[in-house]
C-alpha cells in the first residue's frame, strides 16, 4: 500500500527530472536505485527496514 502512494506522489517529480536531465539519466539512476534497494532487502532484519527499502526506494526507482 505504501509503495502505491509513494509511486503516485513521485510521478510529477520524476517527470520534472526527465524534462530537466533527460530520460537516459533518470532511467539509469532509477535502475541503480531499484537494484541496490532490492539487494539491501536481503539484509533487512525488521519489518520497517522492508517498508523503507521496498516501500520507499524501490517505488521511487520504479517510478523513474
């Protein structure tokens, strides 16, 4: 649920970044953000770690 909210809220900001820096830069950064966040979920020891990593960072990365 949190991931959908973060994804929706981040869309106007991601769009502005694409307009300013171009799609190649935004997609590259987003891919790195998603990959590193998913890799870090292996080290999550509490539920709130997953909420931060997957709910926040992966959602922003997927939005890009």
